[in-house]
């Protein structure tokens, strides 16, 4: 069994230094891996990223993350990725990593993902170039996620986790205004999770949503936005086949 700790939407500003570190220092007692599901900063500045880096640097378990829309706000996402990388965080965007955890190959495939909506109420590639590019961006994110999961399977990963910021399913959005569902995620991400053979999907972004959901293919989905889980991180047990 692998113990997965995860949190998203911690939204740390420059005044947040030291806020989460005491809780994070307990990870070695309850988890084998720590996932960060995006929106780590408030406004996507490098100074805020340095605060996040201080919170997670040198933790006793591997840390893997994706960025969220807030982390892109100031157009400094490359620098934020570098700052987090220097602190030991593997930041994924359309790629994957395999971790050896006590002899178990744990694969994590990650992408920020994007908007678009869900079956029956989703945006389509029609009309103005901007609208078509909106949907195509989501398609590219989903395609990268699927390919990354398939790559993990080909590499012989024992378990595979899909890590995104935007939600792959509407289940975990319950409590959010229905009008904004199309801006909280896309069914294309769920298709990638199912087709790629993930064992667990983790996301953030939906602050007013709920924790538990499932794809049509039966993959467990967990919304780990901190306002939803109400604590520094949640821990999920993942059985090894």
C-alpha cells in the first residue's frame, strides 16, 4: 500500500512563510509521497514561489506538483517552476515521473489542465479562432496527460496517478455555481485518466466543491483544494496490485 498525501490551492503570499511547514514536517509519519495540485501562489510571482519553496524544501518524502491558474497569472510560470525545482519539487506539465517507493514503482503524470466543461454542456471547436484555440488547449493538455499515463504503463509502473489542477469530473464540483462548471475543468481530462489507465486522479481549483468523485471508467477522483479538505493535506491509501 502506498500512502499519498496531497493538497492544492494553498495560495501562499509573501506573508505566508512558515504557515504550513509544521504540518508538512509530519509527512514522514503518514505518507510516502506528497502531491501539490496547483495554485500554490496567490498571484504567480517569483517572491511568492520562494515562500512556497521554503515550505516544502527538504521534506522527508518526494514532492511532485503541477501549477495552477494563479501560478500563471504574472507570466512567470517558468521561473516559478525553476524555484520549486531548486527546492526539490518535481513540477510536471504534460510529462511524468516514476518514483521507487520501497520497491514499488509509483508513476505520476501531471498537467495543469484547463477549462471546457463536461458531457452535454461543453465548449466545442467552432467559430472564432480564439474559441477554437480555447478548446484545443484543453485537448492538448488532455492528450499529454493520456500519453504520459501510457508511458508510465509502458515503463512498468505498479500504480499510476493523474495529477491536475482543473477537475476531470463534475462530481467534485458540487457546491460550486453550475454556471462556472465550464471554467473549472473538462471531461477531456477524465477521458485521458480512463484511457491512460490511472489508478487515482487528484486535482484542486474548486474551492466550494467536494472531495470525492469518480470517472466514468471507475477511477477515484479526489479534490484536494485546501478549502475543501480543511487541513494542511489529505492522505489516501493506494493499493498495489
